[in-house]
């Protein structure tokens, strides 16, 4: 079997960076709203993670629009290709929407939007308690949607890799060659 | 890009080769294991798995048990009026903090006088705690919010103690009154709260809102230009007498509103400078009376309004909304207040009053 083609080095790095940041941010988000003693510290961390995710995802959007992804394994049929595209689009949309919703809801409650300790971002929504509530509810709905979309994404890659054995996951992994391999490849 | 060269069946709608049974099991097991871990992490994060913890939700339920459920109002300090004015800084505070509010000059202020308790229609009682929430420079990026009380110390020094005290005040069905033995049992089991109660009894409340000293109670760290961190507690010292209490259910709010309509009310913002030995994590303890104070300027409140859209009603007086130059201390009440206020704000902003 030939070596499957991979995403660019930058694309793979951004993907795994997003994965770690989003996992941490979702987990902290669910923990903090149910905690009393660690709430304040976790909220500060959650906001900072959110703004980092927003920057990383914006870079990814530009990267995605300027780079063609490697082809899917040949076994992926026409209908599944549509599903793949749709799920990729939804993940990008959710990942962009979620930090913006968080930023907007803090703004609608009157701010300040504090990140990285003492940095203050501008407010992006008017002070309006009802608007805050709508944005706050949306922030939770999108959190659940993100959880579901990410679970579906990971399940699909696991099934492809372990059941169909089409090495789908290798498009996104880093291959660490041994010294011997490197010298053999010259 | 070359297609895989090995012979395969023509691609169908869902792919090529039919996987063997072992491959199906392998994939299903991996997906099952992943989803199980994912779900367990999610349930643990949401406090649905693992040991029961004190959550903001339980505080809201505790207040509702004690005071009833009143849609659209704050869960505690439900009764209040919105006020506005300004703070004239004299620049003295800069010695302790770089916060913009302490630079010489004027900062607009939105505030809210309130009565402790979760019933917005309660009759005013002299003994009930009086609150003053302030938002300096709202809604700017350097804003500072604080929620103060007319008490010398806070009755409890931990979120759990506060929750236990709340539970001890719950009304007994049938009598409609709290069980007095519950409070006796609570005080016996919580020595810091019992000590605080002794201090509170030595400081009876003044006749009204206008002559009350309001205190921040929790300690904070002020950070100045040289990076020096100083423990500070702040308070507001009144510069006027209060009108005497009126009769009727608004015995304290009516004179306050009348007084504000007649002219501005003023308080001096005093910063008490803590020594390294002073407790920063225990709001039930007084600091020694001889601690140095810095007069940071004059708070003037000159307008009053019923709570409505866009005024203090819609502000969460979260004590963790601090400008650069003021930092939280290790007092566990700060994070708990922030958490419970946020839960209350989220719930009430989605509800209609009346």
C-alpha cells in the first residue's frame, strides 16, 4: 500500500493545537459553572483559552482556504464525501461561533472582557440583559453541539482506521521516523 | 496524487470492501470506549458523577427555600433601588493602586441600595443587612464593581458555612417561621460564625441607609506602580445623617428615596491598609482598629430610580470584576460570590418580573 498523503505540517499542528485547546476549554467550561471555590480562576482561564481558540481557528480558516486538503482514501464514497464536507464546515462554524458568543455575552453583561490577566478586549455587544441571556443560552447550546460534532468526528476516524483499515488517521498524524529509517531514506 | 494501487472492489456509496467481523468489532470497541470516556468526563465535569459538591445551583435553591422563588429578581438582596452619581478621586489611592479610578478626577458610578434576603416585597427591617453595590466606570474596560454591606464583618468565612447558615434559616412548613433551634445548632457547630455574630451585636445598625457605613468586607490586594502588593479592605463613611425611618413596609427605602430626591448623598471612600499579619482570607475577623487608612475620595449619589431595563437592575455586582491595580485575595468567599451571582444573573435575565 502506498504512503497516504498528509495535511501540511502547519495544518496538522493547528489541528492538534485546536483539539487540545477545545477539549480543555469545554471541560473547564462545564466544571466552572458547577463549581463555587474554583469558579473565578477557571472563568479567567476559560476566557483566555477562548480568545486563543478564536485566533487559532481564524488562522485555520485562512489556511484551509489557501491549501487543498489531501485526498480522502479511495474507499470513501460520494455520499460520505458530502457528509465529510458538511461535518468539516459545521466544526469550523461552531469553533468560530463559540468564542464569539462568549465574548459577546460578557459584553452584553457590561464587560469588561478580561483575558491574559490584565488585557481588556473591546466590548462587541451593547449592554442588554435580555441579549445577554440569549447569548448565554446559545453559548451552552453550541457547547453541546461542539461536543456532539467532535464525538462524531473522532468516532468516524476510529471506524475508518480500525474497521475499514484505510489509514485515514495518518493524514493528520505526525510520523516520527527512527534514525535508521531516516538514513535508509537518505 | 496516485490512487492506491492494490486491487479493490469499485467504490460504492459508502466505500469499498466489506470489513471482516474482527475489524468491525475492533472499530466498535474503540468507538464504544471513546464514547464511554467522553461521557464520563462530561458527567464528572457537570457534577453528575463523583462526590456531591456545593454548586451555585444549590445556593440558589437554598435561597429559594428560605425566601421563596421570585421570578426576575436577584436571588438574594432582591429588594433594591437603582442610584447613580460619581466618584471624585483625590489621587491619594495611587499610593496603593494603579487602578484608573484612583487617578485624580471624576468617574461615573451606577449603584444599587438593597436589603438582604430573597423576597423583593419584604417589609424593611432595621436589623436586615443593607447592601450597596457600586459599579465605577461602568461599562468601561477599567470598571470596578463592588457589593458592600453595612456590617463590620461578614457572618461566615467559607461558602459551606454560609450555605449551612442559609439552611438553618429555612422556614418550617406550618409555622412559616425558621426553627430557632436550627440556628442554635448552626452557631454551636460553626465557631467563626458565632464569633462574628458577637461582633455584629456590638455594632447595631444606624437608623437608615444614608448614615450607614458600607464595607467591602473581603480583603483585596492593591498593586501600585512599583508592583508592591498591599492587602486592603475598603469602606464608605457617610457624610450625612439619615432621615428617620417611615412607617409602612418601606420604612428604610422611603426615607432614602426622599433624601436622594432632596439632594445628593455623600460618602468618603476609605482604604484600610492591612499589615502582613492581618487575615486576608477570613471576612469574619476584624482588622486591628489602629490600621492606617487612606482617604481616596468622595462618592456622590444624586439620582435614584426604580429598577428597570438598563440601570442597576441589569448589573451583576460581581466582586471579581476588578480593574488592573486591584487583585482578589485568597478569601474563598470571593470566588463563591462570583459563581453564585453569575448563576443568579443568568437565571433572572431570562425571566420576566411580575
